[in-house]
């Protein structure tokens, strides 16, 4: 991985909701969202929602019909 750009970070008690865009060292990009539970300064649980590659094939506000 080359790096991450954080799009959203929202704190809710001991949970943090994070949406980020990742960049690989071969030029691939993607977006994911995670819900992290933090206790005593340590991540104790991670729930990951895998997003999509960037650029996404659907236009902004659009969708891709099932085939």
C-alpha cells in the first residue's frame, strides 16, 4: 500500500466510523468504510465494509444494473 486518504471520521462513544480511499503501489485505488471499537487505546473490534474501485464505473449518483 502506498497510502490512505481519510474521507470521513466520526466518533460515537468507543466506536469510530472511518471511510477512506486507499492507493496501492501499482496505481490501483479503492474506497472502504470501517467501524472500529477502541478500548484503552487499542482497537478491539473491526467491522469492514468493502466499497469499490476508483474510478467507479457508475456515474456520480447513478448505478450499475445487474446483468
